[in-house]
C-alpha cells in the first residue's frame, strides 16, 4: 500500500490553531488528510517542532533541508520519493497518490460529471 | 501553641491557595517547618512563576529538589515554567543539533518558545509530583504553595480537561505541544485527578485576609474547586488585627472593626468550613525565626507612654495622574504581585482621569478581579470591561470556525472544532483580546489592571512571539507595521505603574518584575506604594512598629528603584466606591 509522508515546517500543531494566527491552508489540509484517512489512505505527518529526528534520519528530507532550508517546507514523499515540495497537496492529488475514488456522492439532480460512471 | 485545625491529621498533599498577598507562601512555609519539627519528611513546592520560597529560606532553589539545610527533613522545589520549557526544548532540539542546519534548529526553538509550551511544560512537572514516583517516595508530605487564584484554578482544572481531550481521541494530540505523542501521559493525568479529589490524600487550604472582597473571592474559589472534586477544604484567615493592640487608635479601631465585620458577614459556605485565625504580626515574615513564630500569638508590646507617629510627607497618586493626563491618551498598565491592590489603584487612576474630563476605558485581564465591586458607581466618560478568558476563548473558537472553517465539510469542521478545544487556544484568545485593548489606547485612555505577575509575563511573551512572527514576515518589505510589543515599549503610548507594598518581599518582587520588564524592552514609568501605614498618623504600638518598618522600604523605592513614585496611605475605610477612590489619590 502507498504511504504518503508529510514533513511540515515547525508548527505549534497541525491545524495551526495554537499559533498566533491560523493559517487557512493548514486548516484545509488537515481536513483533507482526515478525509483521505477515513477513505483508507495511509498518511503520516511529521512536525519539525516536535519530531525533528524524523527529519534528521531521512536522507532525502535532510538533504532537502540543507539545500533549500525550512522556508521550502512542506515536503511530501510518496513511498519514499519526493512527490511535492513547497506547498500542501490538494484533495485531488492525495486521492491520485493513494488511489482513492474522489466522488462517490453525486448531486441528486444530475448525471455523471465526466470521468466517473453513474451508478 | 494553639491547635490549628488545618494541621490536624494532615494528608500527604496539602495545597495552599488564595489571592496573592494574603500570606500563602508564609503559611505554607510555616506549615512545612512545623511538620518537620514533629519528625515528618516534607517537600515544599511552589508552582508560582514568581516564586519567593527560595528567598524565604535564604537559599536558591529553582527547578531541582533542594535540601534546605537550615531545616532538617525539609526539601523544596520551585516549578519554574521558563526553566521547565527550556529543558523541554533541550530534550527536543539536543539530538539534532549539528545534524540539521542551524537555521532549522532555530526555527524549532522559536516555535517552542511560546506561552503554551511554557504552560504545558510546567503543568507536566506539577502532575508528576501527584503520582507515585521514586522522586517523591521519601516524603511523607508534599506541600504546594500554589500560584494565585485565577491561575491555580486553571491549573487544577487542566487535568480534567486534558484527560478528556486525550480520551476523545479525535483531537490532534500534537496540539498538546510538549505532550504530543505521549498518550501514556494520560494515566499520569488520571492519577493526578484522582489524588486531587481524594480527601484522604489531599487537603486544600484556602488562605484569606479579613477583607470583604477577599472573602468573597475565596468563596468563589471554594465553589469552583469543590465543583472539580476538591471537596475537603479548610479556611485560614491570616493577618487579623489583634484586639489588644487597638489602643485608642482611630485607624487601628477602624481596621479592627472592619475586619471583625467582614468575618461576621462572610458567606454561609465559608462559615461552614473548618477555620483558623492567625493574628497580624509586628514583624515582616522573612527568615526562619519569623516563620516559626507565625502560628504563635505574639504578646502585645503595650507601652505605657501615649505617643503617636505622624504621617510622613509623600507624593500623592493624584500628582502622577496629572502627568499621565497631559498625553490625552494612552495605555496605563498596573503591574505587581497579586494582592498589592492593583485593581483598587487601576480603578483609582481611571476615576481620576475621568474626573479630569478625559475619556477612559478601565479593563482587567485578571480572571479573579471584579472591577464593578470596586467602583460601585458610574462616571459619564468611564467605561468598564473585563477580559474573561473563557468568553474570549469561546469567541476565538467561533471566529476561527466562521472564517477559516467556512469552506470545510461537516467532517473537516468537526476535526477543526476538536483541535480548537486544545488548552493552548485560551492563551492565544486572551492575547488577542489584549491586543485589541492596546489598539484602543491609540485614541483614548485605557487603564489596565493586569493579572498577577507570572501570568502577565506569559502574556507579554505571547506578544513577543507575535512581534517576531510579524517582523519575519515583513522583513524586506517597505510596509510600515506596528506590533503590540512595540506599543508597549514606547513610553509615549504605554505607562507601566508598578504597584507594591512597603514590605520586604513585595518590594523585592516588584524590583524583579522591573528587571524582567526591562529585559523585554519595557521601562516602568513609576512605582506606587499602596496601603502605607507610614503615610497615616497612628499610635497603636503594632501599627507604629509597622510604620517604622516601612520607612526604609519607602526610601529604597524613592531613591533606588523608581524614576518617580507615589505613596497611597492605608485608609480607615475599605477603598470601595468612587468617592473613597478619589480620596485615596489625594490623601
């Protein structure tokens, strides 16, 4: 099974609600992760402020930090390889990596909207 | 020796709580000494961020259990939130220093320097003392000289709130900062809560003075703590004026009558508690000898000669207000150890400014302060408000859910709601309310009665963290920005009045606070000495002795500590109501 690893910058907590200002992106991304996990995706999140050893022990992440610095986080690895850097993935990207079906709830009125089949 | 009820068959844990300045530390220290004299091994713990237990025993204590050599069988520990947070930071950062780039290490340290890390790290140490551990196994009694009321209540409520937070399992545990990933802490909190609620193991001693406002507050504390399970409570009324020392002195008679009246009219709940009364002593409670004598009545120093001591000439608070008024607007903050009368003096400054025709907003961030009780009246250009941590936290949660959470689906919203229940949000919410108040001072006077020392410093720390955050984001851009911290550092915009009493410990603590503020780049504008007996005319021997003791302290404040100062006399009547507050400033 695909493992998605998210290496966050130093955060007070993963939604950012404990910080002096709440970052909209973090709130949205935390919700997306929760959604993807409920769908069975395997996602791990590491906070630089709380689990720095995870950063130090992963050669890819360590090298990335040395080259680009903390400003360049987050870094997302899929099965140990860099999948995205410098921004958080969208729900669609998470689904693609984890092979999730993104929309099983269809609007009642309509028919299919493209790639999924009406059932 | 009179038998004191709170010392009868003491359980293992003894907590002393009460408003600052009522003598908690003295009573806690005297209790510790007392128990060691009957052969018990005692650990005395202060959870006050501005602890002075070390000063009482004349040895530096700090974050380690320290043997008090002058008192056999006694050890002491000061839980210092800053040091606890530092050791937590070292634990996290130590292993990666030199492995990850320096800038990365710095960003971690910065993130871990907030108020929340501090609070949680200190709390973690507190609970570790309530559970069975080899560290404390040797002690038959652990005595907690707790932090001032509001903070204590929060601290004591946390075990319940947090084990709940962890049990839910939905919330993001990383929101617990230092406790992240340590769900095993859950059993520690459960054990701590159980120990607190068990009367065979814990006894709570409410310490008060015989003043109406203090007793009302103690009644509130009693109910709040009883509601979280600390049912076995005792009451100690400290510093009662002894009848035989009244000696035809008007001020002494007034104090005596006022105190007896306050005790006679205290609430039924308080009257039902086992109660001990300790008399006012003519000496300062510093040093072992003084502490050993605290629980023993002193023989009155009746002198046959009918002499009196006249009030000394001192600058009045009104003079300081004249100078403040010249600026037409700004923030006036009253700071100092709890119980020195910040609320009363903040109300006085606000009333005096309002009487000079200026527009004033009087506010408090002390969860235990009650401005309306002090003012008992209204003035046209004076508004009064209160930063209520609970209400602010609720407001903050609602705002975040309505803005940042607006786009989320039901599930995402539920997750955000869970995270917002993290104990850290309260600190942020109070800080935001504080920032609003600071902004308001740009166009009128805002007089702020701050929370007790330690909490105020945590708040300022949050202000500092915000300042660093904004500065970093703004670095390189041409945008003009003004953070709350910059406003606090500008004497044109902010005037800090340090409030103290003319006694050894309060003066020392105010001086320490002044040093802390200076490190944060804030220069206190003036000192105010409250409740001065020397500034009143007295002839009761006990009061004369106390007035005599004060002179040296007033001298030190005037010449060493302050740029400008004022002395507010001890009045015959409790300074409540607009008229008496006005009298206080102009005596």
